[in-house]
C-alpha cells in the first residue's frame, strides 16, 4: 500500500531561557553553560486531515511554573489555517502539564493515550511529589471528564493511528509515554516527545532527570533510532536546536518549523 506523505510542523509556544546544562541530564554534567528549553506542539497534516500531537500549557500554568508563554498553542494553529474545531484526533504523548493542557479548547477531538499513562497519573505513584510535580491535576481531571463522554481512546502498546502514522509506547520518562513515527516525503520521521528532551540526551547518552523508569528510558533510545530512517530523522521534544536545524514555514516570526523538509545543511 502506498503510504501518505505527511507534513509535520513543530509550533513553539513557550520557552524557559534561564536553565543550565547540568539541569538537563541525570548523570553529572560539569558545565554551567546556558541550555534553554523550548516547548512545542506538533501538527501532522495530509490534505484536510489534521492530527495534533500534544496540547501545551496555559497562562495559569506558565505563571505558576515560571515559564515564558509566547502564545496559546491552540489558537496559534490558525497560522496554519487550522480551526481547532476541525481536529478529530489528538495524541497525548503523556500527561505532564506542558503536554496535556488546553484540552477544553478542542471541542470535537478524540484523545489517544496509553493505559499505563492514565494508570500512572491517577494511581498510587501520584502520592509521591517526586512523580507528581510535573502533572497538573486540572489537566488530568479534564481528560477523565472526556473519558465519561466517550472521547478518549486507550491503547496498550504500539498502534497505527492512520496509514503512515505509527505510535509506539516508550515509557521511561513516565509510565506510559508514547512517541510517533510518521511517513513523510523524506522518509520516516520520529517525534520522540519527552523520550528525549534534547539531542544530547540520546547522544551522550544521559536521560533528562525527570524519569519514572531509567532502564526503559535508555532502552527507548534504541527503539527510537530503529524507527527513524537516520539520526537526522529524530526530533527531540524540547531542544531549541530543532528551530535551528529545520526551515521555518512561512514567516519566521510565526515560529513554526517544517519537520517533513530536510534539515538545513
């Protein structure tokens, strides 16, 4: 079967500029260099069909956590000519606050999540602040309300969302984190989400310090590499280098890069 060749866009909606390298690796990093963090949502598009990957966070969460919110990620979809009401499928890679806010702004969407992620976010592990602090209870409650209106699809492991869009359970960072493999004109591109925050997390390798299962997170790097057509087809979840390596789509002020196009250089 001939697979669609999807467009993939990374839309930056927030930043955290005051951050050092040592904060981004679980193993000791002696450098005090500045290493900012960017926050993205991702759009996968083929003609009229639009699939959203993650939903970002809102102004309240930005204030509470000291993040620089540049714009609402959902209303910013208008730059790509996308009405939030037309989005029928949203993949929530996991339920951390920066990936699962703004659910209420997508009135017609079905949300795809791993069984283990909801179990994690609603279970005994949330009694520990170490695991709980990256979640926002209002986001979790909002998703559970969608369960009761039959707007959540639960998955247990890998699944095909549509021809050319494969979702794989990685775990590690959280109990049910999932990443995506998407077929494009340049081959299979892998959106790691927080399976690897930065390119350096995979390359060192040294995971980001927020981790549920370290062994799964390290094994996930091998899984992600096997899914991608090359290292240049791997896209980490928070690395500002993504905006340097890929071409902007339209006006650079719109802060959207095209991941289906080859990296610059």
